[in-house]
C-alpha cells in the first residue's frame, strides 16, 4: 500500500507543483500584437468610440499612427480650414503598447 501511495505521489507531484506556479506565458507574435499602423488605428478607434462617440471620432479622419520605442501613438486630424480661417477644436490621441496592445494613454485635446 505504501508503494502505491508513494508512486502516486511521485507521479502527481510535478502536476501539482506546475499547477501552483504562475500561468504559462502564452503566445506573443514576433512583431507583437500591434504589428502595424493599420492595426493600431483599428484599436484606437475601438477605444475612442465609446468615450467620445462615433460622430466625433469619424469626423477626425484621417488617423495618423506613429511608432516610437515600441509604443504606437495614434491621433485624429483636424479638418482643413477654408483659406484664411482657423479651425477650433482638437483631436483624440491614444498610446498603445506594440507588444501586448495595452492602452497606455487616452486623451482628447480641445
């Protein structure tokens, strides 16, 4: 009986130890979860719409995404003013981690 209990303990102990450890890291694509500007823009729009509304965000097209130090910065654009006029207002900005898609910063300049 002792031999059976000891054998079961030895067989199960690696599984129990592994189960108590941290969760597996999982897959991370070689270029990160946000590999390009198009993906960054889609994420930015998905973040902005519930906050600022679809009408506001769609009025800020085209969107511009730049990558610096593995962080995408995506911002909207102001419409071109008529000749000799100025445009009042601001644009939405979001910063997104390239590696894992975390939202690091959200703002709308006014």
